[in-house]
C-alpha cells in the first residue's frame, strides 16, 4: 500500500462530498486505529507514542494535529500542521484543524453495530463531540479505500477461484481413490492433499483448509490437525472448506465450501438439508442480482435477511447460527460489508469492485452440518459475478 498522496486525497474528498460529510477525522494513538494506520501508511521506522489527528476536509487542504515532540511524524502526507503540548492545547488544536466543519466521519459505529470499524475509543468520540462536531461512522468510507479491488486483483481472484473449484473435484477424486483402494485416510490426509494442490498451483493461505467428517461438519470452525482428526470411511458425510490467494503481493482470496458423501448414492437426510441450504444461498444471490439490475442500493444486512427468511419458511432458522457471508480482500475476512443481520447489523452499502461470500449453513450438532459457499464480485459496471463456477447443486456422491 502506497503512502497517502494528493491523488488519493482527491478521491477521498469526492467520496466525502457524495456522502455529504464535511470531513474524515482520522485519529490514532499507538496504532490503536488500524484503518488510520493503513490509510495514512506512515513509514515503518517512525516512532508513534503520542496522539495525532489527521483531518481530510470535503474540500481544501488536509490538516494535521501532532504533539510537539513528534511534529515530523506526518511529514510524508499532505497538509498543514498544528502542534499541541498540553491536553488543553490538544483540545484547542482539534477545534482549529476542523475549522467550520459540522459533521465528521470517524472509525466508530453507533451501538457498535459494526464492531470491525469501531477503532476509536468512546472518550475520544466524546472529546470530538465536545468540540461541537457531529460524529458519523466512516464504515462506508473505509470500505471504499480498503475493500475495493483493482483490475489486476480481480483477474487474479478469478484465476484463484477456478483453481479452488478444480481442487474440490480433485479432492473428491483423491478420497474416492483412497477409499476404493482401502488405504486408511483421515481428515488430516485430505487437508494435506489440498495444501499440496495449493502449492502446485501457486496459491496459498495463511491458515489451512478444512475437511470435516460427520459430526465434525456440524462445527462451523472445525479444522483437523496432525494430532486431532477423524478417519474417513465408506458411508461418511464430508464437508470441504478451502480458501486461498495467489502467492504474490496484494492478491485477494477466493473461498468456497462443498459437501460430499462417501458412497454411490446420497441418503435422503443429507439431500433434504442440502436442498434447504442451497435454497437459502440462491435466495440471497437472487436478491443481490435483482437489486443491482434494478439499480437499488442495498446493505449487507439485507442479503442476510434474504437467506435467513428462506430458512425461517422451511423451519430451520434456529440451525443457521452464523452470518450469511463476509467481505473478501487481501485477508480472508476483508474490511467491506458483511452479509450479516445476526451477529451484527451490517448497514454498510454493497458497492462495486468488492467481493463477498454467500455461505448459509444448517448445523445439526452431533450429526452433521451442511454449508454451501460461493463468492460474489460486483464489477465496476455493477455486474454481479459468481466466481469459481459451477456452483454446487447437490451433495456429491463420491464413489459414484
């Protein structure tokens, strides 16, 4: 990520005017605000032990507020400088740098609805309000400058997503070969096979992919290890969850989940639950597609509602225990809108050049769990693209 320069300042100011916000007030103290750290992107060698504010107005010159002993810390970014020494002069300096602004965005979320962006402490919010300012959430601003992909990232992701989809087929073939040859096989063996495919294809993940068998699949965050794993046998239900990105700087993740059954035909109990999960997945995807086609602005929580309402109609809402999806970026869980109205109420807009998963699931504890995960990318022209096709339409009969 490059240091904040005039071109990016211009883009931020355009966004501020579009959002009808007077300015973005970035605050940091000892790295407490990860978004201020990433967006301003100061040289790594700089020692930061005192509070600073960096104000980007909707129009005009950015303003810096720094402690006297660290007055050079923001010299790498544009703007005029105001210094403080005492806490009293900090408060006066804050009023000075914001000028006539009335409404400012900060890394704050009302009622902590979106905890991922709540990086500014309550006392600092009070301090800013006491300066006569209305504080609104910077959540939508953050995702514009943290979650949007450029063309190279999108191309890399499409290629990675194809690799992941091919690895799913290869993994089911691996399981079939091991079972039919009566070679003892565990979840860990399957995980290591997937990792070998990652390496062969030039993709990697910061955490290992998952193979869950039977009741383990009812734990959404189960992962086998070398020491903790279960065997695979004929008649077992299998869930594969794999995520990866190209092994290069700035690459972004793909993330998919498929399910299979080690047999020639899939028992009805698995087919029934999969069909409900698929229906919820498709309901969420259809809502996104229809909304963008109609030019309707939507938020993450509404996509979650679309899937969750389908589960409610089928009588399985209580078994869908996590959000419908998450933003995807350079980290597997990115800094844009999540498809969530359960764990949080994500009111961030779904915007072009961002990607997210749709991955509803039903988890029958002690028995099995089904999740079907696809990735969606919204292009610059607002086209809704599903990557890593084809989507799963039925539980894979691995031995068929």
